[in-house]
């Protein structure tokens, strides 16, 4: 059947139906009865959107925030390591680093031993910007755990790490 064509006889019988209603977040398959993988993706998307809104006036995207955080947490990490840490492709990381360099947020310097390797580090203004971002993200993190006991939060953290480790396991 060609796209947009009504099946023969459908119009005469009134069998043409409207598209199904899309449930709101929290309803149908987008609610507690949905697939866990989908709910995890939906939650990550919601968090990312909220984070991007909260960092917008600082002109920092969620991936830029993650890269700055990883640079600060793991000084001297290679670009390949930073890409893995930030869960980004090397190409995406390279673009982010280029944008951060242009903005004066990071700088590159040759490795002390391996002169061909370039290390990326935060500039002073980059450290200041990261501190501002972290304040806002700390507020979001606190919001995520509202209503959870310490034991429940620990269980959620353990579960999220276990889910992340699924990517390292060999397929069954």
C-alpha cells in the first residue's frame, strides 16, 4: 500500500482511525510499566534537558560540562581516555575540545615526557566556570535524591553502575 492511500472500502465503512494518542511521561509504556531500558533513556533525556537549561546562561552544554569535569578529575588523561570517560566519540570530543580552546576554557601543552602528546587542562577561567556549573549540578543531584533514604540512594547508584557495566560484558 502506498503511503497516504486509504485502503479500499475503508472510507465507505468508516474504518479510518486517527493516530493513537501518545501517552505523557509517566503514562502507558512511558510509565512504571514500561521497559526499563526505555525508562532509563527517557530519564537520561529528561535530566540532560534540565541540565542544559540550567547551564544555558553560562553557555555550557551538558557534553562540555562532562568533558570539563573529566579534565579536572583526571589530569593528564589523553583525548582517547577523555572520550571514554565522557562517553563520547573521539570526533565529538575533538570538536568539544576545539570549542573550549577557542573560548579560553582549556589549554593544551606538550606532555612532559612524550612531546608529541598534547595534554588538555582547564585554564583559570575554565576552573571558575566549572565551579559555577558544579553548583548548579549539585542542586540537580540533590533534587534527584529527594525522597530517597541513604540506603535507597546507594541501591540506585549500585544499579546504575551495574547497568553501565553491561556494556563491557560479552553478549550471551
